[in-house]
């Protein structure tokens, strides 16, 4: 009887922890890319890739032709990788990029509800988080969910390159 009372809150708590760990891992990748840009005095970008099995990898790429890191240049081999693809340990089986089912959450800015719930990686019109040698970045967000009710956002701020993780409370509709 005790197990039936304790199990549901424990499962909800562990789901929240998994999403928070995944968001912290993504934040760490963005911080690493910023440090790489500063250390190498180069423009770099992070690209996340989701495999057919749901596992997610990332790699950091360097701008080689002076026009910034671009998806086309990565695909054509113009912008080379700085790191080999590495797996995100906390994104995959229980946590993925995306949004939970149900009504659209409020925007992290607090102004209205989100649109385009089909695009969880948003850096302007790209999925590349870019950094310059001074540490400034492309502004954007990466959304992570457990596919049920948990939602986190990793936000990247333009001028400072600051990274912030927020968790969404669907009951109060507040990002914390």
C-alpha cells in the first residue's frame, strides 16, 4: 500500500530531474562552444543531431570561409568540425527535444503562448548556436521535454553569451 502511495510522486520527481539534467547538459555544451570561440579567436557553432534511435549528438564547427558557420557549409565540408560528434547522455530515451502534448505553453518572456511547436531548437532561422571570438552569440532557445508534462528551456542571450535554464510549471504557467 505504501508503494502505491509513494511511487507516483517519486516517478514525477524523477521525470523532472531527468529533464533538468538534460537541460543542464545542453547548457554546458553551449558554454563549451563559447569558450572554444574565445580560446581559438574564431567563429564557431554548435549543431545538434538526433539519430533514428532518438539519441542526440552534438559537434562544434569552425567558420572557415568568413561567412559564419552555416548548415550548407557544414554539409559541404567547408566549415570543419572542431570536435568530433559526442553523445548527449541525458537526451534520448526519456528526454527529447520538443514540447509536451496539450495546450501550448506560455512564452518564457511571458508574452502570450508559444507558436511553432514543431521547432524545439530556435536560433534565429537556424538550428545552429553560433559564437564569435568575443563570446557574443546568436540568441535562441532549446526546448526539452519528457513527452508527458515536463518542459525546460535553455536560453542563450545575444550580447553576453549567457546561458540560462528555466523549467515550466504547467499548473501556474510560469517559467522558473
